[in-house]
């Protein structure tokens, strides 16, 4: 859970986090970046509802086209 200040709270401490689990010496890290290449569309905070719908339709059409290959 993340509160409004950005502080992250983990519910319950897992055994691997207590340093007594069988894999306590292993640390996993992941990161995700979402980018787009659609110059003709505004970013969400600047777009109108109609523009946001157009982006959704554009992406949906592209996904459908690629999934149907």
C-alpha cells in the first residue's frame, strides 16, 4: 500500500525479508518503463476526453491488428 506521501507499507514481513529464509542472500529488483511513440496525440493530462478516446481507439486497433496476425 502507498499513502498520499508516497510512503510504501508492506503488509506482513515475509521470511526471505527476515534474513532467515533459505534464499535470504538473493535480492530481486525489477523496473518497468512505459513509453509511446505517438507524436500526434497529447499526453493524458493535456488531452480532452475526445483525444483520450482517440488514443485508446488507436492503440486498441493496433493491438487487434497485431493479435490477428
